[in-house]
C-alpha cells in the first residue's frame, strides 16, 4: 500500500464522523458557562432520544467501564446481593466490579455464545427475592450475542430488583427501548455505535433506581451518582467534563437524529444479515446462537489461523477487525457493522476476506461472499427499505 488508508471496523472504538472530529479542534471553552450548558442540554436530549427514555441521563467522563462501576456501586450496598447474567467477557466485568466492592454475586452462567431466556431469570429471582439488581448485557461484544433485554426486563420489572443493562456497544445500533423495556439503569459508551471518540459514558436512571440509590451511601466519590443528579439540576456536571468529547458527541447525535433511530436499527439488521450471509459463504461459523445486530463474531474456516488472517487483512488492506478475548483469544474474528460503517465497507471487507483466504491457500470461490451480501442488500433495496 503506497498510500496507506485505515479502515477501522472494530467493535469499538469506531470511525467518527468528520464533523465530530472537527468539533474537537475548535478552541476550548469553559464548562461553567451558559454556552457549554446549552451543549450539555442538547447532548442529553439527543441521548434520551437514542435511548428511548424520559429518565434522567448522566454524562460521565470515563470509558464505558466507569459507568458500569457507577451502576454497580450505586445499585447495591456492600454486603448486598445481585444477580449477574454472565456469558461473555463484558458480563464477567459486571461480576468482577461487584466482587471488588464486596457485593454478593449470584452467578447465572451460560457458555459463551449462548443467550439467556427470561424464564431462567424468573426462576433465579424466585430463589433470590432479596436481589438488589439484575445485571445484563444488550450486545455482548466478546461473542456477538444480542440478549433478549425486552423479555428479561418484563421479568425483572415484576420484582423489587433493579434491571441494569450494559448497552455500551449495542445502543445506537440495536433496538433498545429503555422505558418500554423497564431498564432501570442503562449504561452506554461513546466510542461504539454513538460514533464519538472514547472517553465519555452515559447512564440513564429510572425513578425506581433513584429511590434505591438514595437509600444508602455508595462507597464512591467520583462515581457517586447523586452528585451527578445534583449538578444536572443546574445543567452542569459535578466535575470538569471531557469538553472536546462533548462537542464531538453533540455532532454525532445530530447526525443520528437526522437519520432517525428506527432507520438506524433497520440498517443494523440489514448490515448484520449481509455480513452473516457473506462470511457463511466463506465457511465462517458464528459464535453467537442469538446474533446481535451491531457486530458479528465468527470462527474462521478449518485450517485458517484467526490471528494470521487478521494480521494479513490489516497489512494488505488496512482493515482493522478485532480478534477474540478470554477463551476465544486468537480463535475468532469480530466485525463491527455500526455507526459510519456502511454497505460499501461491508462489500469491500468481504472481497478483501476472500482474497486473503485465497492467499492463505484456502479453496474459496472468489466473489461468493460478496455475492451473498449483494443478494441480501439488493433484496432489501427491491423491498424499498434501504
Ligand atoms: C466496550 C465495551 C465495554 C467496555 O467499555 P470501555 O469503554 O472499554 O470501558 C463494556 N461492555 C461492552 C458490551 C462493550 O462493548
């Protein structure tokens, strides 16, 4: 590649729109000003629109895991009990945070790649009526599973437990109706489907959650959500926010609103189907039994080393995909199809994957993956849903 070009297709961080990047280049302003308060207000309105919520939304200057920690320490006191639905690297993080704060964790575990059934959660809550919260994941980025958050929300909503959802990567590409689905605390990250550079995280908090949060003193200072609530009443954040990132976020949210969130969800479903059909034609096997719509995780065909394949794809075409984590390390590839990633990127990626497989000595019919994806995309165009 004489003139290298980067094609970032990892499930976080992701490509950011030019207007968002340029917004960060403007001169810095002070945050205790009406000018910045107006931007915070616009960002919060935009986030509420994307999250489908009328609940309070807090902006934290941290990565997504910071918002996860905030959710855990504010949802349950030390010595309290919570349920964690664990079937992947990020769900495991819920448990590890809770353990770090001396919270008793009831583990509901499934092999990586599997999805929880609402009945399982109902059964567990019957045995643990004293659980303060249930922690779940919308899109498990380590396996590409999309969990049934609507179904699980219906179950948890009938109990005193809070329903806490990691929507860090899924929100902004997958359908997520915070209020309708009874999500009490939703945490989201900036650098996934919201197309903003890393460093901001968000938490949407229901009235039920606020009652619980204010019933005890959380072992936290920076992540004490009551402080955020107090500041938000004045249009502020309690501490200095990542100002340039807020400027970028406002731009990205403008683009999302223009596109319309329901259209974005529909597009996520379409791109997911195109990617799944394409990689299946090349002999890849999905990790997820219930695949999410913002990304695809897949095992390469027998005889192909995932790490070598990814390295080759990047060296040859500048395409950056993600590999596996935990027990899937060096065994799978993970492809994001959210945010700015579009049909052209998907077709180009599949064509590049075909070439790399051929170069690695695999028997691949050139054009087969591209043709499968094209079939999906043209059927959708013919139905007029593009
Ligand atoms: C990326 C991700 C996280 C972690 O977010 P950081 O910003 O890296 O802290 C947590 N959960 C899910 C589902 C993610 O995709």
